[in-house]
C-alpha cells in the first residue's frame, strides 16, 4: 500500500482512501480460506442469491456504524447462473447501521434492456438502517473515523446483529463517507429502506 493511496491522521482518529478498494484486496485474499462457509449472522446471507449482479451508484453515501469483511454467497442448487463457481460467489460484505445515499441509481441488465431504479435525487437522500450489501467490486473515494483494520470479523460490534466468520479479516469504523460510489452487487438487505422520489423504468443504459 503506497503513501499515494492512504494518508493517516493523528493516531487512529481517521484514515482516508483515495481509492476505495485498497483494503478490499486484502479482504478478498483473506477470504480464500472461506471455501464451504458463509457469514454467520449476516442478513444478506440469509437467502439464496440469484447470481445476477446489479450495479448501484451514489454521488455520496454517509453512514454511522460501519463494518466490512469477506464471505461466500450461495445460489440455489442447480442454479442456471452457477457456471463454474459451484454456486458460490466470493463477496465483500459492507454493513452500515444508519446510512443516507444521495442520487441513488440501481440497474440490472436484462436481455436487450436495463431495469433502472433511481431515488434520492430531488433534495432528500435515500435512508436505510442495518444496510448490508454483498459486492464483488467497489470503487469511490472514502473516509472513515476511528477505523480498526484487521479485526477478527466475528468480533465486529458497529452494526448490531451483523458479524462475520471466526478467523476472517474484518474492519470497522464509527463513521464512513464515500463519494462517487459504484458497486457491483449480488445482494442487499436493510431493516428499513426509504426511497424518496422513487422512479422505476426500463432503459437503454445502466447506471
């Protein structure tokens, strides 16, 4: 990790990522040992995923209570999307206790078109609590306060009810802010999800 990617403020008061994904790489490497396991206590792992990815973007995400670790998501037996993955996809689980997202866009590619959902673009951001997202790609510009990196994911405490497997690399922070967020996701869950100015349509292009 180069000095161009990370700058650290006094002590553990905060860390800024110029490219959100530096630590994600380390998380994914640590997750190789997860073959045959799924995250314990993670809402997004409580159902079988379709295996169809969807893109989510936001001009700005703000959250209090942040956790992140690696896990395996599972598709139903004989899923047509399993391919050569044995029905499992390695993901980075990002959990936020309370989150707001400005200019949220979600798109799913379908044959010949995209299903696009937008919200939070009319002055009032999208809000969610106990937001859990399973991604295989994340990018943006992020900053955290009071972050702990390398914590055992089974001991994370920032998001009640959300922990990872024992012995897996994890990190948590008091707050998170991400601008120009872009995620390639396979699952999302939330305790509540409020979407002001919701618009759903078919489109020639995705987010």
